[in-house]
C-alpha cells in the first residue's frame, strides 16, 4: 500500500495533544464566509438521507444551469477523486499531473492500479488543479480549454479540480462546459468555511456520473452536510464579497512576508506559497511552539517552502509577528 497523503488542517489534533489554542494557517478555508441561515435541527438526523440526493442535486443544477444527472456529490472532494479513479482507471493505466500539486490525485490513481507519467500524451487521465495547490497559480479559461482539447485528441479524460476557484476568479472556470471527456469538482467545505461538514460536488458526463453513483458508498453525504449545502447555495452570490476581502488580505500578507525576506510565489488563491530559504520543517516547529500552524511543503517535494492560508487582518498580523520572531 502507498503511504497516506499529508494534509493541512491538523489543528484539532495539535490542540488535543498540547492543550494550547493554535491559530491554523495550514488549512486554506474561506476566512470571510457568507452568513448562512441554517437550522441544524436534531430532527434532520431522524431519517436516512435520500441516497439519490435529489433535492441537493436539483439545487446545484439550478445554480449552474446543468442537469441533475450531470452532478455527483460526496463526503468532501477527496471522496469524489477516489470514486472517479475507481471507475475510470485500471491496473497498468497512466495518469499525468502537474508538479507540485495536490497529492490525492496520484494516491487515488495508485489505489486503482495506475501510475504517473511525465506527459499528457501517455495518460488515460490528466489531473489539473486550478488554481493549483500549493502554488496558487491560476490558469486562464482559454488555456484550460486548450488542455481539454489536447486531452480529447489524445483520447484521455481531463479531471479539473476547482476547489479554490470560487475564492479566486470564477470567470476562469469550465463549470459551464459539457464534454464527455471532462469531469470537474469543487469544494463547498473551502468556499463556505465549513471544514467539519465535508461536502464536495462534481459535474460531468451522465454516463460517468452513473458509474460513480454505483461506486460511491451509500449515504456518503450525511444529513447535516446535505441540509447545510442546500442552505449555502442560496447564498452563493455572496462569495463575491469573500473574493474581494481575500484579494485585499492576500496583497497585504504577501507584501509583509516579502519584507521579512521570504520568497512569495504569485498567487490568485486564498493561500501563499513561500520559500523560507531554510529547512521548512524546523521553521514549522518553531511556529508551532509560538501557537501558529502552517503547512510544511516538504511533502510536496519542496523542503524549504511553507504554505500559509490568507486569514483576517488581525490573525495575519499575529502570523507576521510570529514569523518575524522565528526567522530572526
């Protein structure tokens, strides 16, 4: 078996171990989520969820002008990655992905029997994260369409992960594009700042969706997650304000980190990748001792880099103060 992929968002465990309050910059969650009026009634738990998730899919379909049979839902976007790989890949198949990028693509493909190759020409599935994690680089819509065209010509599928695009620039999205060779996922967890809910959704060809529905474990989206998601999509337009605030804080945070001597990669996402010019793991430990959790990017193959989430101004100031102390 391959090793598990390392993720951010370990703050709960860190606080349980240390007994201290820790400020989490390792998980890239919307710091300015829309206010969602949601009744978390105990009665929601009295019945099994509808395993077809008809009402939830109808809500998503209306939002994006799609059909319900084009929509998949899951217990977070990672479940959708796993299920997608289980129905599209087999032993000996090849995949391609950017480097560095989200590690779950390679792991999920490996569990299905596939392996990674350096180019799209030999890949059954090409994985693309836009904006990319951990770099924050955002590809233009036209560039993504060109890559989809390349994948089609080569006879492969394009898996497009837009988990962060709702907090970046939705104009670059392909969510309105229907093609049997395209499958696209998003994460309500990140856009609405509810990591405990665990809800992701995807859009693709009805034939592919039907196969994924067979492979998906029954009732994988719990009743609370379904209820919250339906409520959240009523506030979807409010994410525009989130994007404005994130862009402003990202600019401030990037400037302050540059002044500290860190190499800040240009980002259009709600996080920043930084070259610390030293061993990142040592710096992460020092920050942890100061009550700050950041993402050590050693697992991305970047042993001198950290990734930090964009948070509110007061929290960002705390990070800068801790970084200044730990760097000097």
